[in-house]
């Protein structure tokens, strides 16, 4: 019985090993006969040209001696004497960032010019010497089309530096 089963298995295996996909393989060989992959040539490599370093003559910003000198000047109260007065009473327009305040016009009474600015829902009349903005901005000049301010801001070393800013007259929207 075992011999008969072994013989039957061998007969089945030999019958399955025939070329049943022969026509498909021939068709595939015929269709791919002239196909060849094409790889584009590699780009020409340009030779490396080193660039000489020319910053050796400049001051080294990471020199520890230079950092210590700057820190000593800050500790001695350097900064050119520009300091905001923290003890003066605050004015209403100092609560608003300068970019949220809009100049809407001017008024002249006698020889003095006043600016009209809108901050939030309210309209304010300002004159030279008034403060506005959150950077200790004091009004230095008022013209028909702009209000000029001098602001005090802190730089990266903690020193107070003056900066000039301006509010320009906003055109009426139609």
C-alpha cells in the first residue's frame, strides 16, 4: 500500500511539472525583446574651488575680553544716560501698543498744533511732550500728516536706546 501511494505521488508530480504557462512566457519574451532601460549620463562634476577666509582681520565678536568690557560698561551704568522715568504718572495712551494707535487729523489753536489720534473706541487730543505707546514714546513733533515720537527701548545688552517712530495720517475710507 505504501508503495502504491508513493508511486501515485510521483505520477502526480510528474504530470504537474509540465509547461502549462509556456505560451504566456513566449508572449512575454516577445514583448520585452526590444526593451532596454536607459540611464541618463551622470552630470559633469565641477572641481571644488576653495574661497579664502577674509574675516581674520576683523574684530572677533566671541573674544572673552570684549564681552567682559561690554559687561563692565553695562554694570557701571553705560547706555549714554537714556533711561525712562519710571516714577512719572502714566498717560492713557501708554496703555496701547503704538501700532494700534491711528492718527486721524490735526487741530491748530493759536500757535500750537494738536494731533487727533484714535486708540480703541476713543479719540484723544495730543500735543508735543505727551507720551504714547508702550515703549516710553514721547511726542517730539506734530505736522499735518504725521506725529513723530522718540521711544526708549532696551537692546540685547539691557541698555536703553532711543528710536524714532512716526504715526502717519490715516486716509478716510470711502
